[in-house]
């Protein structure tokens, strides 16, 4: 999906190649779990689910 979005830019894949896609994948792979963990702590979902 990220590659398809980047293909819309006239200069893709030159000169950067697929590096922007890998950067976006990396940020999503690290960011989504961290954001989800922060959200769970912030909303205190674990307390509601597990009673602790």
C-alpha cells in the first residue's frame, strides 16, 4: 500500500528508490505498537479487562 502511494509521485522510484517505503514501514512497525500501548495505559483498558 505504501509503495502504491509513493508511485503516484512523478519522481518515484528515482532517485530515492524504495527507501521512503521502508522508512514508512519501519515507523509504522514501531509506532503503531507503541501508540497502542500508550493508549491502553492512558485509557486503563487493562484494568477494565483484567481487574488489576
